[in-house]
């Protein structure tokens, strides 16, 4: 009985983590003004190692220095390719002048995320909202960022291991027949707060760095829900190429 309870707890933890491993990419606006076309590559720890390839396009440039962008990106975990973990993002962004030397940035990703592990296969739909407040110095742009990721719906196909675990405790004829495949709501919620900095490297290339803390809130009141050996911090490096 105790062994079965441990198995259920472990599989439930895997299920929670399956859709709770991604964040949006904020692009630090160029010091020289808005860029019509931009591609980027991001490599970071969140806390798993992740890689993101993306593109964005300047949709609107206004006289009041408010710029609107649309784009897309593909995010994946290169060290666990066997999990087929990836996220496809449709991005919307805006940056605007706050005062001399200061800018605000708001970015949102509407995403489709996929993952699989011992607990089953997962396809999630959600949004990833992030805001930054930046100061433009002589060499570096730097400031703070905050974000909220929320997976609204997840379709779960439970694995044989998960179904067998329920059969061990609730045999045939029991009221509880086991886990049900289908759509589940509110499967992940994650917050971040950190530091963001960027610097021009050449006429077309910018570098940026982000680091801070990640908080995952679970219904049980647990706020640091990460796998063994991981820490609730993130570190991102990014190269932005201006076309």
C-alpha cells in the first residue's frame, strides 16, 4: 500500500512538471531605435537547459515612440529530446518611452506546449506575459523584469504506468476506475522576477542577459515545485540579430 502511494505521488509530480517548464523571451529594444526585422537565439537554464529560436517583425512605429511587434518562436530542451518537449509561441510585443533614458517593454506569448514522460503525454495551451522597465546607459541597457506563465488547458493521455498504479489501489469493481484521458484546466502557474541587461556588439548584433527567481505555485500551497537537484532560479543568454 505504501509503495503504491509513493508511486502515485511520484507520477502526480511528473504530471505537474510536464507543463511547467517554459517562459517567454523578452527582446531588449535597440538603443538606436525600432528594428523592422529581428531574429534571435536564446540559451538558458529555467532551471532545465532550454534553447529558443525566434523571429519578430515591427508592425507599427508611432511618433510617440511606441512600437508594436509580432513574431513567433520554437522552444525546446536539447538534453531531453527523447521527451519530445517543445513549445510553439505566437508573440506580441510593445515597447514605449517612459521618460528620457527609460523604456517600458511588454511581451506576451500564446503557446502550444508538448511533452511526454512516465506519467503520459501532454499538450497544453496557455499564455506567457512579461513586462520590463529598462534604463539606457552609455554601454549597457539594464533593468528589472517580471512575468507570469499560465497553462489554461492541457490534454493528458495517461501512460500505462499511471493506469496500472491506480489499478493497484482501486481494483476492478471499485468506484474509482482510474485516470481519465482528456482536457484539464489550470495545470500550471509560474511567476518570475529578475534582472535584465543588454548591450550592442556590432552594427547588427546585440547581446542580452537575464537572471532571477522562479516561483511555481501549487494548489497544496507549495511554491518551489521543482525536480530533485534543481534550484528555483533562471539564467538566460540571448543574441539578437537585426536584419
